[in-house]
C-alpha cells in the first residue's frame, strides 16, 4: 500500500523557518518526481516545488530563493523528501501536500499519482 506521510508543519512567526518532511513508502519511487503543493483557505491548490528523480529542482516564483527541496535515497524502502522553508511570510500559510508521480510536468497537480494527507503551516505576522 502506497503511503505518503507529511510532517514538520506548525506555527511560526514571519521570517522564521520550518522544514517539512515527506516519507513515501509502498513502492519504488526512484523514478518518480516528488512535489510539494499547498492550499490556503478559499484558494485552489498550487504548486510549490518539485524534484525529478535525477535531482532537477523546480520552484514556484513565489518561493524561489526562500524554499529548498531535497530528497534522500531509499532507506528500508522509505523515500524521504524535504522542503526547507526560510524567510516565511504570512501568505505562505496553507496546508502543504507531498505528491509523487511519473511526470516531468512538475507543476501540474493532475499528473501526480499519489498524495499525502497534508500538514498545516501557519505563519503569523
């Protein structure tokens, strides 16, 4: 059974940092693109960042220079993907979702096959 489990969300003041983690298990993800998306109240889900299996990274303009995505090779069949978020702003407040898909259309949510349940990030001003 495929599972993606996010962790690391929380409440932080503007200018602060958080590191989100995503533990993916249940199949081999070595050839998959891993992505982070977010959804704020009353808004549509939007792309944040993605990393291809070969290590190429893609970022939304709104987070470039502040967020960094990375991934670790499988350990005991669990793949780890991280999103380091620095200089957080109130507009970064959202539920953050991890996703996996065999896609190079990194920013297109519909091309991802698997999704986590999300972790809440709240940035206070």
